[in-house]
């Protein structure tokens, strides 16, 4: 059996791609399409990061397939506006140059990788990917992260998750790994710290600038 490797598991929405507010808008439209006119955008924003089935249950008290399907359709119409955060691809490459194994782990489906990877601009720099298609339960359950570590031979003691929501942080804590949070998804530092984030940076560029002194930089010490 090969030796376990140090790694960095990257979330996508709000972490590498500036998509959280596009998701808020498309979920708000979807809720209205499904007959739920009383769901506030602020509540939707704080639910972003939960897998679709869990998100509707979190907001409505029950899973709503009509809303989930409507969100997919509404988001599809906004997808041409998706952009990567500045230096997001550079951050992924820098992790690889440090001898770490960069893995992408998203609550999106496997087919979403076809547009996500080109949008990030670092598709070839990821050692592997894990999606909701590979797990039974999405965030805040730890499945996405534990599966990513198992599939890509990552050492939990030397692996850091990078995300932008309290759900990313909670999933990392349940998976038993450290978590760096970024503010680029629109969640406050206080909320992320309260959820258990070990470090907080403004965005991928800020983390890259301080990479050597961060938890990521210390993984290979």
C-alpha cells in the first residue's frame, strides 16, 4: 500500500469561483418557481454550501425536488457569468509546487467538472476530484472530505480543507482535519471562527500571499 500524502482539499463555490451570489439569486428564483415566496435571500445566502437536497430541507423543513430542478435551470442561465477569484489557479499550483496533493471537492455533480475546471483555470494542477456523485450525503456531513482523502491517499493529520462557509468548516471538523476559511463567499470572519475555522483569509490571493506561514505552508515542515 502506498504511503499517505499531505494534501489540500479545495471547495469550489465561493472559494475558487465567485459563484455564491449567483447561487443565491438562482435559488431565490427557484423557490419562487416552486411556490415558496417567503424565503429571504439572506437566509439562502447562509445556506449556500449545503448540498441541494439538504439546502431545501434546511430552508423549507422538507426536501423539494421541484425547487432543486428549478435551481439547476436558473443557475444554468447564469453560468456564463461565472469567474474565478484572482489568483485562485495560482494558489492551487503553489500547493502542488510545495509537494502537496491538491484535490477539488465539490457538492456539485460530476458533470459540473466539465465547466468548473476550465473556469478555475487549474484543471491539470489538481491531483484529483471528488463530487456529490461520489458520496451518499453532502456537507455539512464529512463524506465529501473523507471520500476525497480515501480516494486520493491523503493523510488526515497532514491535510487541510479550504472553504468559505460554516458548512465547509463543520464538514472539515467532522472529518477530523484542519480548515482554512476565506471571506470571498460573503460569510463573516466571526461566523467562520465560531464554526471552528483554524485560520481565515480574505480570498485565494490573500491566502497565497501568506501561504508559507499558513497551515498549508506548515504541512511539509
